[in-house]
C-alpha cells in the first residue's frame, strides 16, 4: 500500500496550495480519506476528512478556507487550501482508513510553509 502526497511547498499568507494524495494497493473507494497535519511542538491534528460516501468534515480553524475532495477514478484525494495563514505551516499527512476489514495507512507527509 502506498499513499503519496504532493503539492506542498512555500506560499505567502493569503495564498493557495493544493495537496494531492495518490493511493495504490487499496480499494480506494472503500476508504475514508483524511488530511492531518503536525507543526513543530504541536499535536497531530485532523484537518479534514471525506468518507467513502463523500461526507466531509473539517476542523474549525480551516472551515471556509480548505476543501477536501476525492476522485475515485484516479484513486486520489485533494486538499485545496485557500487564504493560507502562517499558522497553517506544518507537515501534512494523508490517511486512509477502513473499518471492516480494518485498514489504516499513512503517507510520508508533505511540508507546507506559509511565510512572507
């Protein structure tokens, strides 16, 4: 199983980035997909999640700015990040989880840095 993130990098405050996570080795449509982040000194936190039936949730700090979506034909989940803030700086990780049968997989992470 592989989850490969891409799209991270440096952005200015107020700017945008789109993260992608391409999955292989799993039945992608069966999995709930999520984006997590961890900044230095902070806990690992859920940013946004999209279920196998396309329901979405996101943490309050990104509501109205970040949008999670998925393309089952491409086995890919996206995180569109707009109106970026310095406090969005973190390593962003892709996660795939399924309850029955159980499966829980992580990508290697991609750095997002928001700085002027």
